[in-house]
C-alpha cells in the first residue's frame, strides 16, 4: 500500500530465507498473484532469483502431464488436457481475472484451460476480462478501507459477475475471493441467491478422479 521501506525490509528477509532452500532447481508454487508478482518479479531487484509458478499454470501442467486426472463425462477417469473432464453437468461459471495475474504478467489462458478440462462446466465471460479485467479492489488496499462515497469497487465487479447469470464465480486469488464473497453477500442479501465464489483449484478438486495405486506424490519442502 505504498510503504516501500517496509516492503524492502520484509522482502530482503524473505530472499535470505528462500536462498537457503536453493539446492538445485526449485519451484515455488503460489496461489496468490500478488505473491507471484512480488517473489517472481520484484524480488529479483533484491537478489532473489526464483522460478515461481502460479497455481493456475501449475495445475495446467499437472493436467497436461497426466499427474492429475479428471472424471470423464461418462464417469470414468481419463485424459485431461483441453477436453471434457468431469461431471459438473449444467453448472455455469464466470472467471474473475486477477490484475496481478493478467495485467501485470499476462497469464490469461491457463486458468481457462483448467476450467475447460471439467466436463459439463460452462464458462460465461464477464464484460471486462483478461488484460482488460476489472479490479476487485483488494490490490489497491480497498479491502481494509471504508468507502465514503460512490459504490465499493468489489460491488461493481460483483454486478458484472451476476450479469453473466453464472451460478459460480471462479477466482485465482485469495484476496479477490474475499472481495467477491463480500460483494456477493451484499448483492444477495435478503434474497434466495446462491451464487458463490470459489477458487479454480477447488472446482478442479471436485472433479478429480481417484488417485491411482502407486501414484508418485509431489515432493514438497516446507
């Protein structure tokens, strides 16, 4: 939110910590576009050179490589990348693009490909999407501020999501999810509205085929 001194102090400490785990090639996976941009782009100015992958791109890699398998339309586990995958028949979803993922880093197709792997899931795009996305407000610190005039920015974005008629709003950022959940709660207050906000990873998890016996787990360094 503008305090460059505190950012550099915290970032320098993080770079020092992360460098201790650099034993050969390591990949940092983040579910947060803000962390993705900070660690992958801004930390380079402080000596931190890391391979950082946002979970939208990482999930796409796992699907394409067969490490994750989704349930086919007929209920069987099958191939994943690019085709129908899992039975969420009749569900419609609209995707909110995070500013730090799309505007700053050009990651637009990856989350859509993850959603596209789920059979029966209809993607309904909002008016502002991709590099022309509409900010939810969290990136500008509005999550922690009260609005004194006009309409809260997350409520404006929520209105765009509801205009698609989708039953689910998919996000790729925990901050965006909070803002959209709040916006949906306000918009649907006093109604029987059931539109929810959920991360793309959660949507994918609902459609995954059971883990195969003997499957190799992904190594994780805490």
